C-alpha cells in the first residue's frame, strides 16, 4: 500500500485528506508504505492545517535525493523532518523556521520546490505529483505568512511598551528619591532603546534575506540541476543536518576530483608516504632562525564573508559543540595550533630563570611571572583568528638558543621605570658556547576528542614542562568560546618540584564586525611539595563599561594562608606585582624581548610536520586565494577521515609517535625526569 499524506486541521472530526472515502495519496516517496492519517477539516481553520508525509530531500551530490518524513507544525511555525514515520516521536533530524521564509517551485526536477528560511537554511524538496507539490507549497506559505504577521505585531507591541516606559521615566521629577535622572533608570531607558533597535535590525535583516532568497529561487533553474550556490556565495557551505548526524563533514558539500599532475593532487600523494623516522631523528643542527611573522591584519569581516558567517550561525544552537563543524577558511590564522603552543615559549629566558629562584616562594612567583607574560606572544595580539586544527599525527619541532647572561628574573620595579624602547628580537647571536638550548616538540595525539600534547626541556637547567590540552569549542550567540581542557606540569628537577597548572578559555567576540579575542576563566598553579599555590583569574569584559584583557593573580602559602604576592593588569599590556615585603614590580609585556625560535627548512621537515603539512594552505591564505586554501584544507581533512575509517574497520588504534597515554593524560615518551 502506498504511503498516505497525513493532514489535520484544528477541529475535532476525523477523516482522510481530500476524500471522505479515505483515499490513499502518494506523497513524493519512492518507497512504499502505509499509515493512518487524521484530518479535522473545518473550512475556517485551513490556515492552521497540520500536514505530514513523505517527501524527497536533496542532501548533496554524493547522497542525492533521500526519502524523509516531513511534519508541518502550524503552531510552532516549523517544518521538521525525520528519517521515517516511525521516528517522528523522536528528536527531529532537522527543522526549518518558517517565519519570514520563502517558498517557490523549481524547474530543476519534476514536482520540486524550495523552502528558503530567513536564517539562510535551504530545503530542496520533491513531491510525487503536481497536486501534492501545490498542497505543500500552499500550506508552507500560509504558515510562513501567519507567523511573519505575528512577528510584526510583536514588534509593534514592543515599540508601544518601550514608549510607555520612556514616558513613565521622563514624567518623574528631576529631584528627589526617585528621579528621572537616576543612573539606573537612565541605564534602563538606554537599554530598552538599544534592545528595540536590535530587534528592528534583526527584522530588517530577515526581510532582506527573504527578498534575496525569493529572487534566487525564482531564477535557480538558470544555474543547472547541480548548482547549490546561494546568493552568489562562492565559499564552501556549512554541512547539512544529515551530514552532521552522519559525521560526513568536509570543507565542501561536493566531491572534487583533481587532475593527476595538479598541485593539490601532488600534495595529497605526498601525504600518503608513511613516516619511517624515529622520534629522535630530528637533526637540530639543520635548524635556522625562524623569519615567519604571520601577523594577522585586523580588517574586520568583509560583506561576502559576513554572509557566510551568518549562514553558519543560522545552523548553530547556543552551547553547541563546534568540534566537528567546519568553519570558513577565511577566519583561519596562518599557523597550526601546535605552533601556537610553541609561541607561548617566546620568552624562554624568563622561563629558564624560574629554577634559579633561591626559595620555593621565589620560584613559584617567577613561574607566575612567566605564565602571565606568555599569552601575549602566544596569541599574537588580539586579532580573532583560528589556528589550523592539527591533523592526527601532526607534529611540530623547534628550539631556542638563549645566552646564559640573559637568563635572569624580571626586575622592573616601580622605582625603576620600564625601558621605553620597542621589544627587541634576539636571533642567532645567542648560538654556540655560552647559550642554553631549549627544545620543543608537540604532537596531535587524538582526533576525537582533539587532544594535543607538547613537551619542552632544557637539559642544562634540568627543567622541563609536559602538557596535554583538549580544545572544546562551543557556540555562544555572537561569540565562540574555546575551553582548554587538560593540564601541564613544570618539573624543576634540581629542586625535585612539580608545578601543576591549567589554562584559561579563549573567546572570539564580535564575529560579525571586527572580531577580537579575550581570555577568561580561573586557572590554578600548585606545587604540592612546597605548599605554594596561585589562583589566576582572566576577566572577561563586562557588558557595560570595564576594561578588556584584565587579569588578577594571588600567590599563597597554603599551610599558613599567607598571601605572598598579588598581580593585576592586562595580559597583553602592563602587569603590576605587589609582594608581601612591600616591593612592587611592573612588567610591560609589549616591551619584553622576543627570542626567535629555530626551525628546519620545509625541505628538511618530515611529511607530518606542521609547516610542511599546511604549507599550501598557508601560501594560499597569504595571497588571499581562499578557494585554493579551502581545497587544500579539505584534502587534509578528507585524508584524516579516510584513514580513521580504515583504522576503525581493522580495529587498529592510533599510536602516537612522541607521547604515551598515562591515565587521563599524555606524557612525552622520553622525558627529562626519566633520564639519568
């Protein structure tokens, strides 16, 4: 028996749609089925008709048309779909808000029509015949119109209430206990006006998008049956709900084939080579001083890029995990996350000075000084760009050579002003005799969840740090938050001390205008042996007023409860330290000398080292060729997925090259504390 189209109105009688004799109607399905339908058909209630049945939904070029069970809910104003009728009591596979939406027929396929939501989502659907096509389109249009009219009424009511609020405040006397000039009332007045303005702007954007959508859908047949280009966007689109559920995320929604001799093809072929080198095979004598700058221009978001971001945001929900969501390539920073961790060591002289502290108190204070000054260069300023997500097995190596006479604590006291000169950059002059060598290695040890391990050591100073970090991203409306889950351990072997520390979260703010980065959250530093600990708070900017990039810290001797040091300031500016002795110290992070890391040339690097792995993406980003960058990025991600499926099929777990799993963490395979 063929599948019935289920329809109901908002009355109480029962029956089949379109025929009191309970005629079965096909609803765009190419699979047979059956099911009961209900129809409360009161003529005056047709605009609130509940409609459900099978339609075919276009997913992408790979999957094509898929049979799905659709439900039009007139009260919610949503078009929802499920895998089949039996799953309709579960969570919908996907949904489309109909307020402000546009519905139009399409000439691409018989009985096809498109529903374009104001938030940028698009459903391409096919009914089984012209009658059902018209039925669905009519009811979707009626539902969209009814909810759009309702939103206009809500806006009008909000304007009236805001006007009454303003009149009530302005009618108050200018003096007295309740004055029209009261700061809280003035703030309420301004907030209500800003909120109303924001609502009006949102409604304007919705109406603009609907006009563009209608124009696009009306002329969509001129682009051919394989076109999936919306509003002229040339950027790769975010994945459909079906793809998200099935884990089929790529940089594009289409399959791309390359010519055998194309650069993209050659890059993919090189990545097929296995890494046969041992963990200790890196020849540091081949390293040269890094000359890459990769400073990101703070130009804000371009109009076409804003459209892509709006389309992306429309598919996200508050609190949604972004780990498996492919973000637009133009927001990428020209370095891997693994290299970003290395750049936290841009002041290695400050790091190596920790172990020379004469007392446990001085050593933890020096560690806090280093910790608070490390984020400025590691984040490369406040520009909101996202480093490349490392590919599993990707690794990064570098070293620093630090002149021994440069390793000393930061001693810029309040009575001795900080130097006014710009920060210097120390390079190869530190090489050779009289220099300490600091060696760094990082590796992506896991893909799901995305975990990075990094290790840094100086054998001469008998100090090293081991850390593992799991990055978790979530959508927060007009911001994106990235939590750094995990911990690091600093080992001072000369003193047999271990300092366990955590990392703050990062937030990309104002992602539709001029995006910027701030750090937030509470982190801790603790040494169990000495009994000293530090509590560090990175303060996010308040909604009204307040400074940006603020950080405060407190160092305490736990057995006695004594506060031995306090710090406050900006993590990318000036920091003031106050000690229990009464001494104060000011450190200006922008004036600290930066020591360049040393790295091997690309030709000397192995296939999975970050710079070589991402070289084509980086080159394309530098020239502004976003399409080429996106394609090379897609190849890397495709290869990672393909190899992951092969390992899953064969039951072969991934084995990292440099790190070993110990409990919930990852430890470097040959750390300094295990060597004699």
